[in-house]
């Protein structure tokens, strides 16, 4: 998906979304895909699927869950202890 973000249509739309929100055009402003691009590529250039936000907000939105529950099981679904739960044909 890295190639998508360097295309002219994306750069033009990103600029339009940021300016429409009254935000400055600077590196700290991100445009978030509400429905993720890798899961819904058809919505990649749909303005209603885009939300401008600060880098901090964007990072917080995409942060992996940390810590564990009261039983010591990690919250992160990608944690090695959870990988066996996500496999097909679980034991």
C-alpha cells in the first residue's frame, strides 16, 4: 500500500481533506482511512472514508493493545501466546 500514498490522486485528495478541515498542511497532520485501505481498497479515495487528525491521534488510534487481563493473557492478538488461538484447526 506504500505506493498508493505516493500517487497524485491521493496527494491531491489528502491536501483537499486537510484544508477543508481548516488544518495546516504540515507533516504532523495525517489523514486516516476509517475503513482501512488494505481491507477496503475501493474506498481509498472516498472522501467520506477519510478523517484528518494529528499524528498523535493517528498513532493512538492504531496502537496495539498492551498489557494483559487478570488471568495473565496478553491483550495483543499478535502476541506469540495468542498465535495458537488464531490458527485454523485449533487444538
